[in-house]
């Protein structure tokens, strides 16, 4: 799964998303709910994102402490106790960017997605998308409702790359939850970028390839941003033609911190 963007693209995306997350939560009461993640308050959203940044930085720097479950829990608690949560968030994203810029191109550290690019680019990509999705959550908190994809003003290149990471990196890791009773093919076809994908669900597992199939049981369409956010269960702007598979995706393709 080679990445479609360069390191600087991912780091710019990370910085942009972190700044938006801070800006959209700056004036909110800490207890404000997040419509796209109703189990979280605005403060919990910031604490989670800042924790992930610091945990990823530790992994990139080879800190063995990051392997302990208590490490991430302690970081999240640190975020919850901040008097300036937004400043704490940006301090963590800045440190993450520095760690990625300082890392050698042949960095060899743990990474968890299938068929990933080399470690430095894989982590830059993952943290760009982690932060971009949570910046959308922050926008939802500020607006008090689920925004449209257009409201998020996402770069279509970032959105398309995020679709690729989700379909080919995350979805193919799922096992029991994504099994279907028969083979099903889904064409994923954004209307504002060149990329497209064929997602195949089956009793044996999930695969995904670039390009469109000769025939699909279901076709998902929309802008790259609509597909990206919809596939991350942020909004319902994905167009669908053919077999109803998107409901199955929403119910079964959920990524949670563990």
C-alpha cells in the first residue's frame, strides 16, 4: 500500500488539522458534547488526540515505555488535567512533527496496518488522518451538529489518500466482524479525484484493490471528502447504487483505540 502523498504533505495536513481542532474547541465549554462521537466531551476529544500524538512520538523515537497500556492512559489523563488543553494539543502535534522530520528515511519501528509504506511515511500518514478526522469532530462540536463534508474544507488529495488507508490498511485487518455470507464487490468511485477502489467482502475476509471492477454489486460515489468522512462514520453523504452494503459497513467497520 504505497502512500500517495509525500512526507511534507502529511505533516502539513497534520499541522492544519491540529490547528483547526484547537480553534474549533477554543471557545467551547469543556463539557460540550461531540455529535460525531457522542461518548466524548470536547475536552475528551482533545485529550484523546493529544494522547495519540504523544504515543506515536514515543513509538517513532523508540521509547519502550510506549508499549505499556498504562502509558497511553497516563497521557490521556494528563490531557484531561490541562488548564490550556488546546496549547497542550499543539505542543504534542509539534513534537510529533519534529520526531517525524528527525527520523531517518529507513526508520524501522512498529506499525500496525496491513501492506503499509515504510515506517516514517506510514506514521506521518496515520497521524495526518487521525488528526484530520478528529478536527472534523471538533467542527461538529462547535456547530452542535454533524457538518457536511463541504463544511470541513478538506483537500481532495488528503481525502483520497485517507480512503486508501482505510480501505486497504484498516478494512483488510478486520476478521469476524466484516465477514459476509457470500462474496460482495463494491466499487468506490470519488467524482473529484482520479483514484478508485474495488472493495471485496466475503466469507473468507476483506480485500481491496485499486481500480474499478468489471461489475460491482454496489457502487459508492461522492466527492473524496464525502466518501472519506462517510467511511469513517462521520456523516451520511455517500451515494449508493445497487446492493445496500453501506449499512453493513457502518455497523461493522468501526476503528476504536485499544
